């Protein structure tokens, strides 16, 4: 008998990933922002507007296989999507996957993908992209900083356009949690194989499209109108300000230049 879990009823994501509406922290979802220390008050989300957040460091890259820093992951989580996601209690649930099955011996996981998901460039996301993304992470010369998370993957096989199988060399307890890690984001196979540099301009299937990056200044995103979670994200745009000076960062918050910070 196989264990099977469906995505039904599990739609809550982390604060930024869902882009729960916050306008100067007055309108927001009833949750604590992961990675931040500011409690957010409950209110009915209202679509529109631009959320501006301040961070103290630049990202090290935007390609999931080459973005080792926490700040890189903050960007990657907005642009890309993963097979699984984590709820506020860090329990994994299906995201790009519609459902998954685990074999009785825990050595095979099959993921059924949601149909109709598109990357920001218009390409349809299929099981081929999932296989490509993980084969890329597992390559000996990938330089992936979190190789321990994928070392037990013996093979990734495409069963049909919307079904992919992971065969493991050993039982891996946190495997589903690893599938929600930013490095496990699914990238567009055709685009990458064409020579496109994701580290220069990331392209995923996440809630926001990458617009621009100015080192030591700002990272800008725009809403993905084709995001697979209906009605989300709530914001029209997202802007990360890079402010390394603590005094300047504090002034930006106090003046309303930014809505919140991770400092």
C-alpha cells in the first residue's frame, strides 16, 4: 500500500512567497513573517500596491544551483517554485505537485504535477523540467552547496508529461522537506539548454517575475499574472532595497520608504 497526499486544502505559503497584502504593515495576514521579527496584524488582504522590504546584503546569485546565500534564497523563493512547500509549522505539502505517492519501503516518490503551469517565458512546466533541474543539481561538477540534500537520489525518471519518479538509494526522512528547499526550485529546461544564464536573469514559475537588479541598491519584481495559485500574489510589485548601513536602514523604515526589514 502506498502513502498518498493531496494538495487539497493546503494553500497557505510563507509570507513573502504568498505576497500577503501588507501596506505599511497595517493590512496583512495573521502570521509571523518567516525570517523577520515583526508581528503582522490580521486584516483582509487587498490586492495592489508595491511591497518594499529592506535587506542588509546583496544576493550571491539567482540560479538555484549557484545561489548559496540566504539573500539569494530570498530572491529565488519569489521567482521560482518547488515541488513541495512548507507550512508555518515546517510541514511539507504539495506546491507544484498536485499530489505525491511514497512506496512502502520509502525508496520511491512519485509526484503528479499540476497541469497548465507555465514559466515566466511562457514555456509549460513538465516532468522533463523537474528531471532536468535535479539532474543538474546532482551533476558532479554542479558545485551545488547543498549536495547532501540530493545525494540519496539514485535516479529521476519521467513517467509522463505530468508525472515524475524519484528513486532513492536509501530511506531519507527529510526528503519531502528537501523538495521545498530553494535550491530544489524547478528551472526551465529548454531555456537553460539554449544558453540562458539564470544567474543573470532568473526565470521560474513563482509568484513574481524578476525585473532588475542594481548591486548595493535594489532588486525589483513584478506580479506574475499567470501564477497557478488563483488570486495571488496580492501585490502588483515587490522591491527589495539593499541598505547595509543600520542607521540608514532604520531611517528608511521610520520614514516609510520601506515597509519592513529583516534587521
